[in-house]
C-alpha cells in the first residue's frame, strides 16, 4: 500500500536546504547508520540527488539551487518493519525564491500547490546567516533626523543603497532594502504564507537549526531559537492551533568545509552527521525530523 506525503522545505539563501537533502539521500542509500525511515525507491530521476550526495560525501561545497533550475525530489520510504510505503515529496527550491515571497509577495504556483497539499514540513535556519534586529534606540534618532515631508517615502537610513539624487541638492540617503529585514521577521512572514495556504490544523513543523556544530553554547535547539529568534519562537508558541513544532539541531556536514581533511578521515561519512533534539540522545539519523513531520 502506498501513500503520498508531501513536505515543504523552507529556508532563506545559504541556510542548508540542499546540503540537508544531500545528506538525507546519502544516509538513506548508504545504510551506514540506523534510521527512523528506510529507503524503498525513487519516483523521480536521481541524477540531481546523486550529484549533490557525492559532493557532500567528499566534503565539497554542495552546489546551491538557483532560480530557474529548481527541482522537486520524490522518494518512497517506509518505517522499519512496516510494508507501508510513503512517498515523500520535497521541493529543492532556491533561497532566493523565499526572498521573493517576502520581498515581492509572489510565489510559484507549483510551490503554492505543494504547500496546500503538505502535511507539514521543515524550516531551516543557519545560525551564522541570521540578520539581527534593529533596536528602537538605534532607529529613533535616525527617524528623527528625516525631514517630516520625507517620512512618507521608503527612504530610511538603515541599509546601504543610495537614495536621493545629488543633482537635486540633497545629500544621498540610504534606501531600506526588504532583504535586509531581520531574519525572524522574514521567517514569520513565510510561515504566514504557509498558514494561509494550508488548511490542515495543526501543521506539523520541524524547526531545524542547521550547522549545529558552529554553536558552542550549551543550549538545546528550542532554547537557542527562543534566545536568538524570540519573535519566531513567540509566533510559534502563540499559535499552537496552527503549528505544532519540534526543534532540532542538525549538523548535516559535521563541520566546516575548511576542516575537510579531518572530516574525510571519518570511516563512514554518515557518522559525521549530528542530530540533536531536546530530551533525546544525539544521533546520526538525519531522517528523524522528516519522520517526526510524518506523525
């Protein structure tokens, strides 16, 4: 018996979506570690997955997905000791496509349809890619410096782009760039897209803090999100009827690419992976967040 189970995969540029898929495919195919899900077969061509998995195993930079060459990955998996096959469908979308959702309020029809049909998905966050918030104490003096007649425009001295024309006699003023908005603001907005399109309640969401090896502080993943992305954490905790969440710390590569020589010495590449979930033992099982979303 087969069941199709679609999951969305959300993440801003450079947040580890393709690396996660590469490690997932390698682990499922290589069968070097115990996993919560077992591979049965693919329902799409595997050239893309094989290419990124080989780069991952060799500790080479995994090629990013760019606009116009985005792919949908579909594979049949099953829970161990079960004959029930589940088709998991993931979008391997560019981070720029999610920026476009935030910035231009646009979404590809294929992605919108997947979100409508998904039972849940993964939200990936890279701790070193987080754009911090602006404090009111920083913004207020800048806002006061703008002449009243200019406050109706989007010319706020926050980001680096030049605004006013020097030919007019005015000094150049920076123009606010939506891409420079705080990361947690962008992520909450992307999740509101999901909530508006998907009528399932609650939506199962695995929040994955990627590059977990870069975090030296002794925080479980949920506490890290609460501390560094409080708006996102409050949004999720304040809307339990919309999202039910689990928080994971995942190091899909196992370390920085600059440390490739050491990482290549690992006998089984799957053993480089670190998966951390509050209240559970650390493991190499990168299928765990996907299995949790399945319920």
